[in-house]
């Protein structure tokens, strides 16, 4: 047995404090460091000007010139008839979801049954030596993983519950196998979350710490059942304290306060916690959640009575890790009636010593997903046009090693249902943390939607080149087809995701947008 195995390594104090600040709007005593939060708060105000501005393509926050109209890309290939392109959520009719598998990827954006998504990975863990084993930073584009987002909405459109399901993100506890899928519900009660036989979310009691048939690491060592150490919530907790090193004065005692409404988009009006889309505007509702997690921590569960093998040093007694012992997650949501935009982040300890690996450190993954009640492909018009207004959000890193900045900008979309051309313009892209700084993510993307009568008629995709960054953008139509508003007949809402990069500078951007018909 390797005597150098690390035990219950906490995330860095700075990272831990950033997330606690995000969750509880206050910095926990004893935390150090500064700067913005690792995950954005949907309280950030979008730019007041909802109109695109002209500018040089290399000017941060401007819009590319439009003198030369690019030719529209070819129409996307229909997906097989056996693969539906309409939303179906196993948790019930009140839920909206993105779909649990990737159908294909085009122009750097992954297509799911009722959404599109992009994500990136940290780069600090790729450096030799790793400059921050207890933290993770940087951003590089990634693919192959799946982010499924689910939200429960009332008839008024407000989100009351949210879930983030993540898998295939190259996160391993033992350096051999992918860690169990993440099922994050941000539920503030003690318990365990699993998926039932149909894939629906189910909450079950958390086994007591002396149940060594469940917490079987105490019996089986590195052959223990990894899934039993994932997706557990140990807090709120009464009685026995958590195992916490450093001393408990600097360790959190709560994992999450659950899903909460975002602060208003108008900074001086804190009472306004909703969008104005119900009154004919284009500002979405906001909600956010965060959690300090312990996935993979073998200190859950008691050691065998009367024994204290070397790999369980500190593991005797009542078993429970402390909040954030193995990382954190956060989710920001912006939503209309049918379309949703999600920004997510997960930071996880990988190659954990107790599971038999030798290079314990942290990784993070950050992503964007546009999803919801997509328009039936058969209902998408074949004639006319429509215009949309809304907002874009995302993350931008000036080079692969820089910590990404969160940005926002107004989004406008025009759709020609005859030519099947969709033009997406995102302008005035600026950071959402003070000081507000322009970032070069403004774009004008000319995309093509699927042909009338095909399964991809509610889907569009195309390349992007804003003069500084290149990549692609894909989107979906959401909601019923309506003739209301000042523009023509069309689906009520639209949304999408994009990924951009510059191979020479290492700059990367991932983002998404949602908009409502004008």
C-alpha cells in the first residue's frame, strides 16, 4: 500500500470562498483571496442598449462589419426519423429538458434532442508541473461530454426546480475509469439522489454512516462501489460533526441553500427578480444555485470496528466529509416561457489517492446549453420571416491559461423561412464583473436551418468568424408558432450556443443566447 496517499484534500481556500460567496452572498470568515466568483450570478445586468453597434471586427465588444455578406452554409442534414427532435422529459409534463445524449456535433456545437450545448475544460491540470493542485483555472474547448439540464416550471413560467446531469467529462477518481455520472439537484436537505429505471430523478434517504454494505470502501478498499460515494448530501447535519481539517472554524457547515431567484438585472432595483418578457419585453427570468460537494470522499462511512488500516487514517469514528471537500458546482439559468439558457461549472478532485491514483488534483469543466420546449419541426413555417431580440451570455479567456471572464451582450436574430437563413448578431460584449471591460466576442453568424418537412427544420447551424475568433454557432426554435408582435409569423422563441477560439493566441469563448419574437 502506498503510504503517500493523500487524504481528503480540500479545494483551495480561495476557490472554496468564491463558491461560498456565490451561494450565500457573504464571504465565510477566514477565507482569503479576491476577484469575482468562479460561477456567474444571473444578477448581472445586461447592457442597457439592446441595439447592435458598428465597429471594427478586432475591436472588443463591437460587431463585425457587414459589407460583405457571407454565403449561407448548406442546410443541416436531417437526423434519422428514429431520433425525435422534440422535447420529452421523463420527470413529468412540468419539466423542460435538454436531452440526455449527444446526437451529433456540427461547427463545434453539440446537438441534443431539445437543445444545443458547448463546454470547455480547465488547463492548469494539463501543465507540468501542475501550478494549482488544489484549484483549477484556464479554459480550452472540449468535446465528448454530456450536460443534461432539467428545469421544472409553473404555468407562469417561473423555474421552481433545476437539475444538472453531467457525464463523460474525463473526470476519474482512480485514473482508470470515469467517475459516476453527476446528478446535481442543489437540494438543501440531507439525502441521496439517483435516477430510477426510467431515468427520472428520485430522492432516497442517505444510509447511516455505519452501513458498511453501502459505504463499502471500509471493507473493499479501492474496489469499493464508487457510485455509493457520489451524489450524496450530508448536510444539514445534527449530532456528529464533519471530519474537517483544517479546524472547523474555517470549514463550511452547509452545502447549498438551494435554487434561488437571481438578483435583478437592474442593479438599483433589488425588488425586481423577474424578466419583463410577460409584458412584451425581451429580458428573461433568472435563477441560480450552487453547492459545495464531497463526491469521491471515502470519509463518508465509518471504519470497520476495532481496525484502522493505513489507508483509512483519520477514517475511524462517525463518517461524514465536510462541505466542499472535493469541489463545487454552480448553475445559472435564464428563461422565457419555452426557451432556457444554462451556464454551469463543476470543479472536482480527480485521481484521488484513496482510490489508488497517484496524482491527486482538481479539474473543472464549464459549459453553456440552450434548451427547452422546441418547436415541432413539422410546424416551422416555410414562408415569411421573423425577428427576435434577447441576450447572450458566456465565458471568454484571452489565452488558454487565463481564468475566464463572464460576459454578456444583446442578441438579435432574423429568420427567413423561405431561404432557411438565420442571422444571429451578438453585440457590445462586455464582462459582467467590475470593472466592465469589452471582450472580442461580438459576432454576426449566418446559419442555415433544416429544410421544410425534415426532422431538422427546428435546428440551425453555421460557422462563425468575427475577425478575431473563429468557430461555430447552432440554435433551435422554441415554443408554438405565433403571429403576434411586430414581425412575421414564426416560433415564439429562439436560442443557441456557440464556441470560438484563436489558435494563435489561445483565446477561447463559449456562450449562448435566447431571444423572443419581436
